[in-house]
C-alpha cells in the first residue's frame, strides 16, 4: 500500500524525534487496529507520528487487512468456501475497501481451529441441518455397488460431510438391524455417547426429516486400510452429530472410505457373512 497524501508537512514538537516504530506505537495507543475501524485523518497522524505518518498509515491498513482476511478464514475454518460465499460474507460485513478479493482468500484457505470445536461453525451447522453437502457424488464402484466420490479436492483436516439418520437407542437399532434386508443392514451406525449406547439408523434412503431428499452420505463404503475419513461425535443443542473429517488430502474422483470398526473375524466369525464388508 502507498500513502496517497504526500503534501509537505513539517513535524513539530516530540513527533519530530520519534523512530518509525515509536511513532507507530504512539498512533496505536489512540487508534488501535480493529476489524471495522478507520485510520486517523492525516492531520491526526502528523500530530502523533510526525515524518512517519505515511509509514504509519500504510502499516495500519496492512495490519487491518491481515486481520480481516484472518477473520474471514476463521469463519470458514473447517470447510473450504466457494468464492461466491466468501464475497457474500465480506459484503455482509460492510467492508467497502481494504479487503482482499474473494479468489485470493480462497487460495489462502486451509483447515484451521481445533477439531473439538468444529461444530461451533454456523456453516457446518447449516449443512447438517439442510443436508446439502457440496463436492460429493454417488457413483457405481466396481465390485462394491454404490459409493461416494468427491468432485473437488478436500484438504487434510477438512470436514467432508456427516452421517445422517434417525438417532435411536442401541436396542432399537439392533431390532431394526435384525429386521432389515441383508443388503441394507450396513446402514446402522452404532456408537457410544458418554455412557449411553446409541445408533444412527440410516437404513432407509429417504429420511423422515428430509422428505424427497436422498442423504447419500450413508453410502460411504468401508475400508480399514484405505480409509480417508474419520468419524467424530459432536453434540449440538442436545443432538448427536457425527462428522467425517479427511485424514489425508483427497483427490477429485477419489472414493470416500472409512473404517466401520469391524472385520470378517467380528461377531465370532459371523463377519464372514456381512455382504457390506
């Protein structure tokens, strides 16, 4: 950035004896860098920073720009946004200047923030609520039937999708599992929530909470050796949510896989008969 106002102004008083860093520190005490703030007028900068007013102006704006870009990236901490979504969110902040373009911000993006607080993201909460996850497609996998592939790259640590279905007790899940056709019996996700054993029942393609919509995340296949996803349990407003996070970089058209936690020796050897293995 270049200070635009270069008219001559001779500093007076103590401002004439400051170093550039001391001048900037003095200016910050009166005009700290904030997301929505504006730099002081030139007359104020001159009175505080003397001959370094232009340096202080450029540095102030540079630090605000960095702060704003980081703020945008943190908003999309666990999920890569599109340029249009970044642009819309920036416009919502009311910043008309001193902000990078959306394309530049998307290029800088990488997963950030602790995985423990991933579900604090309003973006991820929206995807879980609407089930409109992006970048995924159902495909026929040779020798496996249907599976899920990605239509864009996913970065290590990025949230890819959730496992969606009706949350029931473990006992209810077992009853449904026993009464379900063998080809559909792999769509029951058993887990422990604290001391309570539960199950996400996704054996029906169309869930009751999203009529007319097929939640294909249930079609993610099993692999213990080639898994590229890891499930993790969260609680949002008292409801259990299981998110799948990439455990390595995932390439376009790569199939999504996670370890179901069972193998052909499970269930006293009865795992040999599990068609979904």
